[in-house]
C-alpha cells in the first residue's frame, strides 16, 4: 500500500506544482575537498581491497592517482575512474579503449 493515498488534496497539489519546477530539489553541496582529504584518498587508492580503491577513484582529484587507477586490475575501479568528473581527457581516452564494456561505456558517456 502506498502512502500517497493518505496525502491531503493540498499535499497532492503542492506535489504536482513541484513537478513543474525545473529547479533542483536540493542545493546541498559537499564541502570543498581539502589537501588532507586528497592525501587520504591517495593512500586509500593503494589499498589491497578493490572496493576501497573504487571509492578513492570516485573522489580523487589528482590525475596521477586517477591515471594509475585507470590501469587497475579490477574493472569496477576503472569504471569508478571513468565516472570521476576530474578525470583528464588523456585518462578518459585510455579508459575508452578498456576491454570491459562497462568501463568503456562510462568513459564514452562522460566524454560527450
């Protein structure tokens, strides 16, 4: 059973109006990435666990770290690099030639 059935007509009207509003629902922005955070990310990018390297790949801003992770043995790590908006054109080009189709897909999608 959906909770939508319990909404009042006023709530439903506000929901319909909100759907027409092109502005984002939330304007929350993460705090800027500090130097110490990027140092921790560099260390995490060397972790033996692929899920930790994947997280580092998603949050790194250092192209040296991203380029190294773009050659990682785990496709999930390489895909995370391809999804990172700070990934350089050269690194993204490398990933667009990846043997894994998911990695190539992310690299090509972000290149557009």
